[in-house]
C-alpha cells in the first residue's frame, strides 16, 4: 500500500495560511524568553560547575594569573566609581543600578575563578582613594577603557579564564553603548 504525500492546500488549511507547509514557524514571546532563560541557566550551570570543582587533595595552591587579579581590582574600582556617581547624581540611578549589578556579578565570577586556583577566596585589597563622581559621558568612556583592558587581558589568558574575561569585556562594551 503506497502512502501519498499530504496535499499542501489541505495542510495549509489545517495549520493556517502561515502554517508549517509554507516553511514559516511562529514563535511567541514566551517561547523566546523561555529559550533565552534556559540558555542562560545552562551556561551558568556549566561555568559554575567548572569553577567550583575542588582542588585535588595534596595539590599545593597556585598563584592566580596576574591578569585575573588585575581584572578583579578593576571591577571593584568600577563599582566604587559607579557608587560615587550614584551618590552625586540620583538621576542616573535607573541606568547605573543595572550596570553596578553586572559589575558585582563580574567580581563574584572572578573571585570564584581565583579561588578555584588558589584554594581560597581572594582577599579584597584596600581602596586606593575615594573616587570622584563622573558624568554620564565620562562613565561611558571609563566603560569603554575597561572593555579594552579586559579584552587585552583575555587575549593573554587561555581556557575558561580567557572566556570569562572576554565575556566581561563584552559586557563592559555594552555598558559603554548604554551610557553613550
């Protein structure tokens, strides 16, 4: 018994004019949001699992790459700069609150990466001096410089450390665009 292919007109009637037989597929906003959330959670879980693997017993702690330590200091300095700006200019609160939260996540990720190498979390260094408030344009320039430095650091590293700093560099660049 031979099977006939479905009549395209009947399939179009059953699935609507833009049905699957026309080659188009409509995805709703909820589907896009759920897919994006799933991708973020999967990436975070994979990265977190790699960072949180314990050191082998008996293995001496190592020194973290200088570029990771420098990136951690730079992120902490950016947070202080943003906080000083928020204190001086509350009109930027809506924009800078999200930017500050991103930098706090960068600090957390860098602390985990450094802790995975050394076997203990890094100790925050003393702040050099209280930063001054910046204008929106000055903050945009600062974020652009931070993106360039993070990208240069990423280029000198390998593996997940390089990927982490490349991701931070990309985020800093989006902050620059947001503030410009």
